[in-house]
């Protein structure tokens, strides 16, 4: 220990303080970046949601009213045909009538 350390104690503490400050800054830098990213996502959330919705519509377009009606008719015909298949062993006449009804559409 020399005379300058006694006269100027800050000079001996300066390297320790610099190391502590650089460690704190290094640990806060990712948190600052995460905060900026979160802020940008919150600010541009409506824009991002609209872009995702447009992308979804481009990949999976909405069905028209006619397509929805045709799909509903197909499902009901398949349901009637399944009921006819279940009734085939117990009531063949009823099964034949249900198949004829399903064939009409």
C-alpha cells in the first residue's frame, strides 16, 4: 500500500466499480432489447393481426354460400346413408327407403 492509495482512495476502488458497472450493463442489455421488442409488438399488434388474417384468407379462402349449402346437403345425405346401413339387418324396407331418400339429394 503506498501513499497515493491513502490520499486518493477512489483510484484504488475505480477498477472494482468499473467491473461492477460493466457487469450490470451487460445483464441489462438483453432486458432492454426484450422491452423494445415487446413495445413494438404491442404498438403494431393491429397491423400484425391484420396481416395474419390476410395470410389465413389467402391460404384458406372462405367458402361461398353455395359451397356451404352443398357441403351441408352432402353431410345430411351421408348421415341418412349411415342410418340406412345400420337398419339394413333389422329393417331392409326402411333401409331401402332411406337410401332412395339419400340418393335424391
